[in-house]
C-alpha cells in the first residue's frame, strides 16, 4: 500500500523559511516523479513543484519560482520542499502527491499525503 | 497555461439522484484529464484518469466522458460520501492545472 506522510508545516513569519518533508513507502520511490500541490484555505488546488525520479529535472510554478526549491533523497524515500521568503499568500495545506505513471511529469496523481498546514503570519 | 473551468460551482442534489459535473479546457487536452473527489478535511482522491478510466477501487456509479475541451463526470446515484468537492485536472500541457472545483451538496 502506498503511503505518503508529510511533515514540517507550522506557523512562520513573513519572510521566513520552512522545509517540508514527505516520506514515501509502498512503491519504488526512484521510479516516480513526485509533486507538491497546495490548497489555500477555502480555495482550490494549485500545483507547486515537481521532481523527476532521478532528481535530474525539477519544475517550479511561476508563483513560487525563486523562493521555493524541491529536492529528494531516494535513499530515504523522501522528497522535500524548501520554502524561503514566505508570504501571507503561501498560507495553505501542502500535499505531497505521487505521479501515477513512472518517468513523466505529464501525470495525474494516484496517491496523496494527508497534507501539512503552513501558516504565514506575524 | 491551460485554464480549466468547472461548472456549476455548486450543485444541489438529493441522495440517490444523478449528478453531472462539467469541466472545460481553454484548449484541447485530448483525453488527458483526471477527476478527484475531496471530502472535508481530507486529501483529494483520484476517481477518473484518461477522461473515462475509473481508478482502482472506484465504484461503477462514477463515469467520465469527453475529449478535446469538453468533459463531464457523472455520478449515477449519489451516496452520502459523494457530497463533497470535485476537481478536474489536465496533464496534457505544462504546467499541470486544476479546475476551480464543483461542490456537490444536499
């Protein structure tokens, strides 16, 4: 059974930093692109970032480009989202999601973590 | 960026009734569309991919149709757990984008 467990969320001041982690199990982690998707309170879903299985390719949404970075450690089956220069509008639940088809970013999400809440406020 | 537009924003139906949700893409996405259901306080769950293929474990009352720019999700007979938010997502063109969602309420 696929499991994705996020951690690292919390309250941070504007301009601050936070690193989210997502530990995966139940599949061959290095074979799949991993994604971060966020959902602001009462709002819809927004793709934030993605990283290929080999960690060779990264993709960052324009809304967070230059502030967020994604990485992964395949030896630990974990993907990370480093968030810097946080703004109030980054307040959201951040979900880790697994691409359904290995090896491509043109993907749908067949497994999701439970989400971790990031609140940016003073 | 491909804009995904869902309608209606809110759909009021009774248990046991049929519900049809729409999703429109701003340009052709072939059949590269997925649907998700999100219950309150939970993560989204995959229902449909490839516009019409049910995901593992999804009951037959869920069906998807369409291609190109017009898509639909039909729930044949609404159960209590189906009163939730529904999102469509295209994966034909980068960046991946979601629709704004349809809330199905009693």
